[in-house]
């Protein structure tokens, strides 16, 4: 056991002390931040924040537009200005002071049609702002109480309840999608980065014959176990650092991220998701160790890593299936595959009720598959780490080595 922990400690310190680790540690969250900021900047630049004019020829406007809410980068506003006649509004539009103006005709209440004058197609925000403003004035004209008017403008609050009573939602689905996607992305990044470290280290040690020196003092299975534990610790370190950074960012920008209050995570949901992520990493680490022991060069191993991306991305490929039928055959099958299970099961739990019996069965199957992959990695490691001229074949793994095990 001491030798296993010594190998794990060496693997951990070797990778954490490498500048490549810190580059990936910083570049991944920085890359996401830059993408988000860039997309928000493009949206903000494309968003025309100039006011919109209103010309009331039908004497329908009873209340003035409320332009008190500040326009910010995170929440840009479109202000409405009321003009006395079309000529004044047209002059403001030609001068670029407003992006366009709507004219309410005298017979607006007969057909509810108006004319919007502009040189560009108005986006949905402009149309919604004009429509809401006119609706408020029409309801005021009908002598509706201001409290009732405000409540009407808020819209209906719809609560969704599953038939078995186990799932409750406020009707908004974005936050139920947000959490599983974060889980899937974290699992993908950690497996690809930390698992890639393990695969690359094994192949390089095989190429430079370092593994021969290690095998003279440490049993093969302890080397394998130590490497997997060490690389798992590297992955957990990355997750902890990223979660801390997310927490700091959430605290700094808490006023702009009020929507995060809609996210309600149960302890069991978090525990199941984290446990599946750990099992998924252990399985992928053992799989990469098996590949690394069987390969003869780094170039060969790199091509195999790409194949692991496919099963991990299956839930993303079939996202619509999880939304429409989270307890269907495909969604359930993906929940039993170690590489896709973290995202698949978290999506199912977010959109439906998954029985504790099925969750337990998923864990049993994934644990058994992980143990099987650990055994296979030990077999391949013992047989393949000292073969330098050719790859280890399946026949050699399951025939020759199994008889000698």
C-alpha cells in the first residue's frame, strides 16, 4: 500500500508541478469566460439601445413611459419617448436620436393595427416594448386597478408537478438544463485532461524505458493503482479550483446573476452526480491505462483518445430525446454506460423521476464495469509494458496472459 501511495504522490506532484497543468488549469475557465464575454459583447453591440418614439393620434396614452430603469451591459433597456406629432418623431429618427417610431391611428381600437416607421427591421425586443406599453394604457383606459394591472403584466406563474408527486418545478426549464450541462462539461474536461496525462505518461515511460526501472521495485498492480489514484487527485484538484473560482465570480457578480437563485439543488442530486463523475473518471483512467500499456508510441495513443469523446458526448447528441422522453430506452441505456452516465442520469433526474432502485442498479453496473476495467488494465499492464516493438493484441491479452495470471 505504501508503494501505491508513493506512486500516487509522485504522479500528483509530477503533474501539478508541470507548467502544462497550470496552463490548462487557467486556460479552460479563461477560455469559457472569454467566449461568454465575447458572445455577450457581440449581442450588446448588435442590440440597438436607441429609444423608440410613439405618436398617439388616437389619444390612447394615459400613462407616460417608465424610463427609470438603468440600461446596463447585462440588462440593456429600450426607452420609449412620446412625440406630439409625426413630423417631430420623423425629424428625431432622421437625426439618429431614435431608431424608429410607432404611430397609433385614431381607429386603433377597431383593428389594433399601427405603423412603425424605420429604416431597419425592428427586433423582437422593440416590438414587445411597444406592445406592452400600449397594453398598459388600454387597461388603464378600462379603469383597471393599478395593483391588478401590475399583476396582469407579471403574467401567470405556472407550477409543474409530476404525476407521482416526486418532481416539482416552477415551469422554467433553463435551470434544469444548466446544472446537468455543467456536470457533463466538468466530467468531459477532467477526463480528457487528467486521463490524457495518465495515457501520455504511461506511453512515454514505456518509450524511454523508465517503466523497467519502476517494475524492479514496485509490483505492476501497485504501479497501476498509484497512477490512477494520483491522476484522480489531479482531476479533483482542478474541479475544486474551478468551483472556487466560480464561487468567487458568483459572489462578485451576484447582483447581475440573480437568475441563479432559481437553481435549487438537493443534496442527493449533488451526491449522485459527484459519485458518478468519480466512477466515470476511474473507469476512463483504467481504460486509458489499458490503452497506454498496449500502445507502442505516443502518436498511436493520441488517435485513440478521440474515440472516447464519442460515448461521452452521446447525451449531447441526443439532447432532444432526454427532453421529450427522459425515461425512454435510449436515455436509460446511456445511464448504464460509465462514460456517459454522469450527464445522462443527471438529465433524467432533472426532467423526470428516476426510481431509487434503478439508480442503485446503475451504480452497481458501473462499479462492476469499473472493477472489470481495473482488472483488465492490470492484465494488459503486466503483459504489455515491456513490449516495445508491437502493440499487444486481444489474443495475447485474453489467452496468453490470462493463463499466466
